[in-house]
């Protein structure tokens, strides 16, 4: 599956989220791209499942039979 993350996007997100916290997690030796790819791998199926549920809900308001068939499909 093609990644939605580019190196530039990951760096922008990383630097954007650089806020000072009382108990920071310091990781000097972390490959930012590898970390982002791992996050994406974990969250992609979760996001797909949520999108699937939302689609079933929208379709159910129009046609319950189609929504039932859609709900039985994998996201």
C-alpha cells in the first residue's frame, strides 16, 4: 500500500508538534521517517474502519438493504 506520508510532510508535522512538555520523551536516535511509517501502519486500519462505519451510516439513511450488504464487507 502506498504511503501517504512524504518526508517533507513528516518533518513539518514533527516540527509543528515541538511544544514543551513537563515530561518530554527524548529520542535523539529515532529515524523520523521510520517512526512516521510505523504510526501510519498502526492508524491506517483504524481510520479505514471508522470511515467504513461512517459510510454504512450514510448509506443506511438512504437504503437499509444496501447498508446491510456494505456493513458485511471488510473496510
